[in-house]
């Protein structure tokens, strides 16, 4: 199945847009993002996107975590910080992108700005890198799915058979469970054939 790339293009003018574009990568980017959200909370920034080759209007609603589907779940900030990217990275919520079909709760892409200025969109258990910085996002160079996609907990998954075996031994899984899984895997085609016969 082909993945549709959504190009994000903003044509909004005014102080809100000017202030956002001025935010640069650097040690103060998270504080600048927080200040921006406090000043413009609830403001809607209209975007044009191309979705399945058709133009579509979407809205970025400025807000913090409490203005998202994850209101009251402060642990999400720690989850985004530690469980997605290759290294722990602080992220600040900028708002939610409404109006695009997605797998996220309330159909909201949660837009996050990282401590290095990179802009991400959170969708369910996936973090999309959608722009290198705020300027790129608003110059029409932001895309969903992201230029790079980070899955929840991917950095903690074993990458080799040896790592997997060490992990299994570490949590003391019963060998019979592993044998059962191996047997089921080896007979998967036959199981599917039997299920097809039952239908």
C-alpha cells in the first residue's frame, strides 16, 4: 500500500506567524516554544495541505499538553522524551494538527518542538520528524509521514538473535513457551489453510 505524503503549507500572516518563525534552534527553543504557546493558546493557524493529490484545509491549534487528547497525562512528556528517539530529547508541545485522517486519538497529530529545534508530529505510537525547524515547517517543507519515523520503544528492542536470547533468559521465560511459539511459526501456513477451510 502506497503511503501518501502530506505537504504542509502555511500562508498565515501576522504576529503569531512572525513570532513562531523567529523561534530558532538553540538552548532556549523549549522556553521560546512554551512562551509562544502561553501567548497564543487557542489560536488557530490555518494550513493548506495536499492529501491524495487534492488540496485540503487543516488547522494547527496552539496549545500545551492539556489542550490535546492526552490532557492530564503528564507522563506522555516523559514517554516522548525517553521512548522514541535515539537518545533522550526534551520536547515541548506546540499544539495539535486537526483535520487529517490518522490513527491518533481524536484524530490529532500532536506537534512537538525538540530541544534542537526539530519539529515532530506524534500519531498513536509513532513520532514523525516533519521538519528540521519552525521555518522549514512554515515554508511548506513539512511532511507527514515524517522524513524519519520513530516507533515507541524501538530503541529497546533486541536487534540480533543473541540479544533476543539474552533478553529471554534475563526475564526467565519458560523454554516450553519458546518451543510452542517455534512450532506455531513453523506450521503457520497449515494453520492458515485450516482457518480458510473453516470460512
